[in-house]
């Protein structure tokens, strides 16, 4: 009888321990599931990450006078369709010399064509004068000299042209893009051959020689003078 009671007590204790362990396991499983659900809900509530902004473009340089003196530029000249000048897209050239004068070539050149240039603050003004003054008019090429750099590492600027003549008042007649050619340029004269080499050419101090290879300015014979 005593043995049967002991067996009953032992069985009861074992059953109770198993029930307690099962309860603990169930509680742990419920807690784990709750934590996982909370983490998933938090992830779903977070907004998606915004894409990274594109890299900033390189700074655009402003040209200085030293970037312009004795330089030659190829100009793509595009008349505005609503302006009085009219015409098709033209290729022009101008060269900005150290003494402030301008030499024109391409469609902008011709007999008696001249001009001058200046840089005021960040505005470049290139004036094209014509032989008969007011009658044949004058052109003002204006640009904010905030240059782009081309694939071949040359400066490129954009601008507008304001023109007038005796028939039409001053108006914006065209847009243009000008690309600087490599090198520095100067006009050669017969007197230069008699001068000492140390006195020739050059912008800035020291009279550094100017590279004019591969370029010649229009001569009077080019304009049937």
C-alpha cells in the first residue's frame, strides 16, 4: 500500500514538472512571435530610403582678362527668327588682341570691318564696326564669361548679339556660342622683323613670346583691297 502511494506521488510530481516546462516553452514561443511581429511592423512602417542625389556638377569658371587676351574664337552665330536681321546659322571668327582691337573673319569679316573689346566685371563686350558707321550699323556681342569646358579642354561661352543700323533700332538679333582655339595669337608686321627678339609679343610681364603657329589673320588682299 505504501509502495503504491509513493508511485502515485512520483507520477504526480513528474506530470507537474512536464506541465510547467510545457508552459514555459509556450510562453517563450509566444514572446518570440510577438517580438518578431513587432520588428516586422516597425520595418514596414519605415519609409523607403531615398535614392542618393546625383553628384554635383563641377564648378563653372569665370574667365579673366588673361584668358581672353590674344585669343581666337570660332563663333556659331544663330539669328533669331523673330528679329529683323534674319538669315541662317553662320560660322564666324573673332580674335581679341592685347591692344583692345578685334579682328573678324568668316561670315563676320570683310572690307572695313573692325571693332574693339573689353571685359567689365564678368561681362565680355565685343563690338563689330562696319565701314559706313550708322548706315551699315554696328553689332554688340555680349556674354557673361562663365565658361564651359569642352571635351577637347577648350573654353566655350554663350552670348547674344544686339545690332542696329539706320533702318532698325537696337535689338537682340541672334544667339551665339564661341569656342576658344588653343594657343595665343598676334599680328605680325614687317617692322617686327627688325626688332630685337626680346621685345616681341606677349601679354603679361617679361614679354613672353606668343605662339602664332598655325594661324594667320586676314590680310588686305583677302578683302580685295
